[in-house]
C-alpha cells in the first residue's frame, strides 16, 4: 500500500511537471508548498527556494497585495476562482494571464490550501489591442476613422462639461479630389488624402483628435483652446497648405475648405449638433470659394 502511494505521488508529480502551463499550490495561510517545472522556469526560481514563501516574498508589493487579496477571498469562500491579472517573469517582462484557482480539502473535508494554474494571454491581449486600434484607425492615413473620432469626441465632451473647458471642432474637406482622381487615378487621390492628413497633423497638436470621417472629409477636435482661437488655427492651416504647395515636383495643388465651431460647456450641445454646425460652415466656405472662381 505504501509503495502504491509512492508510485501514485511520483506519477502525479511527473504529470504536473509535464503540463506546460505554470502550476503552483499553497497552504491555507498562503505559503507556497510547491509548483511544477513551468512555474519554476517562468519565475526563474527553483521549487526549493519557493517553498515556505508567501506572495510578498516573491512578487513586487503592488502585485503581491492583489494576489493575497484574491487568495484570501478564495480561502474564505472555497470553490473556484478565475480572473485576469498581470505577472512578471524571470526576465522582468510583464505578462497578462488568467489565474484559475481552486481550494483543496484535507481528509476532514476542511479547506487546506489552493492550487493555481496560470494561462498566458499576453499575445491574445496584444492582438485584441491591435484589432481595436485597427477598428478605430483609418487604414490609408493612419489617423482616427469616423468610429474612433466619435468614441473619443463623446468622452471629451463629457470631460469638457465637467471641467468647464472650451473646445473647437473643425470640419475639413479636400477640394477637387475628384479632379485629382480623374487626372492621376485613385493612387494620386489616395496620396492627396495622406498628404492632407499629414498637413493636419502638422497644424494641430498631438493631443488633438485628428480623423478622416469620410471619403474626402476630415475632422479635428481641439481639446484645449487656451491661447488659441479659430482665426489663429485657420491662418496656421492655410500657411501649411501654402508651404506644401510651394514645394517643387507637385503634380497637383492641395486646397481645403473648413468650418470651425467653438464648443461652450456653459451652453452644451450634443456631438451631432456640433458636427452639423461645423459641417454647414465648411460647405458655406466651399460654396463661397466656388462662386468666387466663377
């Protein structure tokens, strides 16, 4: 019987060590009783050095406090616990992981400790963030798309209302893009859109929200109007357009029409209303330019 027990323990140890996911086990007070080879390799800490230590002896204080809180809750409630958190490996790299922990009972049916398994989801998180970024970014220009703009603008309007801070929304339309497409093909049109995005990045600050919201339409939400006004921004934008056009080897001249609307948190309006106002001003400017050229 004793030999069978030893054989079973050897089998279980071999089985646990063969599992590629890090596994650890603790007593009811939170001290480590052991782990598998994957956990040793992940932490760069041999089992012999781990046994008898608490999470505070092994991990940075901020992480240890979170682990201890969750472990104590599981020890008190029993059963199973699953949650996402972060952990630092032997090389100092932070990983996103899912912890799956269960309590185990002694022969009297009383919780004696817990067993935990770590599932590394770092790559999944990276891909999710990349997909989210792609869903909010315009693939051609790299700036925000309509969805990204609206998501961020809605948040910033709430912030502006709380902080009583003015903002400015500018709608920009590329003039005669169809003519560029007809003359140089869609590759030329795409280049004009990319150049427009670059000019807008140059004109506005990195903290402002610059987006392509339609085919030839762009929007910029200026988040802080301190020391700025629509006239200053209009002059700066026109100056940057003129500088671009003055460079040699241009196959076309870039021209833009825009409308700018101040957002006053003392008289709040919805994002749709703000966008509609800027859109009307932009088209009024475009119409005036067309009438002037006739």
